[in-house]
C-alpha cells in the first residue's frame, strides 16, 4: 500500500470516530490531490510535433510515370521476355 493510501485510511477512520473535523479532512485531501497532480502532470513539449499530411509522403501524382519505380518493378518481375 502506498503512503497516501495508508494515510487516507487513517484519516477516514479518524473522521468516522469524530476525532477529525470534516473541514480539516477536506483541506488535507485537497492538498494531497494538488501535490499528486503536480507530480504526475506531464511536462509540456517545448514545441508541438507537426502532424503529417498525405502530401508529405507523396511527391508526385499517383498516375505519373516514375522511372525509379519502373526500374524497381523491372527488377522484381524480370524483363518480361519469355526466354
């Protein structure tokens, strides 16, 4: 069990036994939540990462002849000669 959970259980028992005032419990709990939120809050990025667009990946129209792609296909499929 974490220290917070152990302390919370003790405060709850004290609250039920009327050994702790509800306003004191609220103040303690708010302080614990603020301290926990400060610890777990992610640090902001100095500069946000730009999102990618489809046009960032495509440098030419899909139907345009591309000699590099034709050479690539030629290597994969062979010359096309039956022999």
